């Protein structure tokens, strides 16, 4: 695909202030061989293992200000997809305003839960895009931790 597109000069955020994306927080990949994938991301891309959760077989690698999370692929994974989900860091977690914004677009805002991301623990919710991809909306990190 040629790279001859003209970039638009757009403001940082043109959408609803309840959902202002700041950055990509993390992506979670399903991998066939976790050790092989860790070796690739460390040796080739220079990432390092920052955190592991053996109880769910999750490995989190630091990739600059974001994370790449690796989980084993299972036979239950369907459709040939190897991405579990990706997370975007939003400016604030105003649950009421965010929920109203999502419902206005016919999207169930889901349950707010405390989850770990590139900046530490904070509130997040999962939604699904029109193609079935799971998108995590990750709020700011908790203060002091």
C-alpha cells in the first residue's frame, strides 16, 4: 500500500469529552508458544518482561509507555484471531458521562472494574467494536499506587 496520503491537521480530540483518548495503553495477544514470543519481543524489539500472572498464564512486556501482554492461544480461540483485546487510555473515568455517551451510540458500557495497565492499576471497561474486537477503555491510574 503506497504511503502517499496527506495527513489531516486535526485537533487532538474532536469527540465527546467523556471519551478523550490519550494513548494506546496495551494490547493482549494470544500466542502459540509463549516462550518463543517472549524471546522475540525481548531480542528483536527490546521489550522486557515487567510482570507475570501465573494463575492466568499472562506475561506483560514493557514497550515504551505501553505494554504488550501475551497469553497462550487455546483450542477455544475461534475465528483465527490472535488478538484478545487492546486498551486505550482515556483522559478520565467519568462513569456516568462515559456510560451515557456509549449508550447514545447503542453500546452497552459494561462493568467498571479495577485492572492493571501500562500506568498501573485503574478503572476500566470493555466494549466491542462493530467487527467484534474487544476494546478496553482504561482510565487514569490510581493515585499513590
